[in-house]
C-alpha cells in the first residue's frame, strides 16, 4: 500500500500543513517550488509570513479550524516573497486525528491553463503564419511598383508636392519592413537542440542590449549559478531574450528604468497537455521591468500575432517569442501591473544521456 509520505510528495499542487499556531508544519515538493525555498527552511515559520493571500483569509481559516469543516476560496491572488502573485483557488481542510492542524492546497489558475494553451498557441501561430506568408508575398510586388512610381513623380514636382511623394515612399518602405518581419516569422527553422548554458545566452543578450536599444536602462543580473543546462537552440533563445529586453526598454521610454534578469530552478514545474502527456520544465528565466505595464485591453492576448500596445508596433515580437518557446516544448507566461511586468520562461533541461555533450 502506498505510504502517506509518498502520496504527500506526489501531490501536483503546492500543499502545506499548518499547525494550531498558524506555523508551517510540513510542505510538499510542489510547495517548496512555489515558495522557492526548502522544507527545512520554512518549517516552523508563520504561514502568513511566507504565503501572501490577497483576501481576508485568516478569519475564515480560523473558523474552518474551529468548526472542523473544509473551506474553498476561488480566484484570489496568492504570492510569496520570491514570486509575483498568481490567481489561485484555495482548498483548506482539517487534518483528521490532528486537532488544530489544517491542510492548505493552492491551485494556480496558470497551471490549469498550461494544459491546453501550449497546443492552442502553436495551432494559432501556424494558421497565422500561413496566411501572413501568402499576404506578404502578394503585397510586396505592388508595393515596389508604388514606390517606383512615386519616386518618378517626385522628379518633376514642386517642394510642397514632394512632401506627398516622400510620404508615399516612406510608408511603402515601412510596410515592406513589416512584411519582411512577417516572412521572418514564417521562415523560422526548427530548433537546433543542444545543451545550452542559459547564462551565456542571457549575458550575450544583456551586453547587446546595453550597447544598443537598452543603453538607457539599468540591467541587473540575479542568476542561480548551479542551474543545469537548458536543452534548446542558443540562437533562437538569444532572439527570445533580446525581444523581451527590447520590449522592456521601449516601454520604459527615454528616461529609462531597471530590468532584472533572474534564473532559478523549480523542480515541481510540469507542463500538462490536453492529451494527458507531460513535460518537466524546471529551468526558469524571468525578465522583470519597472515600466508602465501592459495595457489592460491586450494583456490577455499579448502573445497573439499582430497584437501590440505601441503605436506603429507590428505585434510580431511577442508572437515570435511565444512560437520559439512553444517549439522548445517550453512555456511562457506574463504578469503585469504598473511598475512591475514579469515575463517568465520555463524550459526543459538536457535529457539524460546528452549531459556530457559539448555546451554552447
């Protein structure tokens, strides 16, 4: 028969035993991942010092303890000192034969969404790619003719009329540039998988940003040096990080701001797909900025093609990021409020047997 400790360790959601004094008595492996702390370091600590719940939970928690009844709370923000809040459902119940001790289980809505979103993102992206490539090909040819005609007309026009032809040429070139980005989006090759030191990728992206589009930004590194190798394509992962750094730099405006690049290991993080299969994604990279945040109207669709919060934005940067991470069998998520926007990349480690290959 399966032991209680095996069942406890196998629970797929963060779970905590909280004693009569509201101290943490035990925590499962998913709970360690949620707090980003070991069981040894949190046992005996007041629960509400580590688990931040955006609701008046303590009184309801005490009532459930006194009455010996379960308590269910839906759609509340739950965070910790090391992670931004996630919308979660809480399940609270008394532990049988242990008076005063309660079980608290936290079910992030983000985890539920992972079951289907990876597949839907990939399908939507593939459909958009096919249509976009066809349109790009058909539109570029007449645009070249429009640009050439405008340039010929400009040879015999007055200065006032030249402004109109110059506008035609400039806008035509802008559209061509957009179409080239669309074609790049569609022509992205399959990842060339290999063991990758993600910190090398992050450092290359950081240095490139500081020499160019992010020169006005302060970029802070917060790396876990013990992180194992990522299994991925170093060039495509570099493109992902550069796009995220560029977005953060542009959102900050000319006054600049701070970007924090963080890496850490979360052993309990698994992607569950609609077909029931799963993938362990323990390697986490976060790009955090203190800019104005994503506009409310696009926050839920920010990874869809042609969705942009900037004037003259193409809406392809984050869609490309999402496609690359999906092709890596990884996951990307975002939380955003004014002053704190966090993009989180969850990536697979190198499969067993390939650990000793040459790294990049």
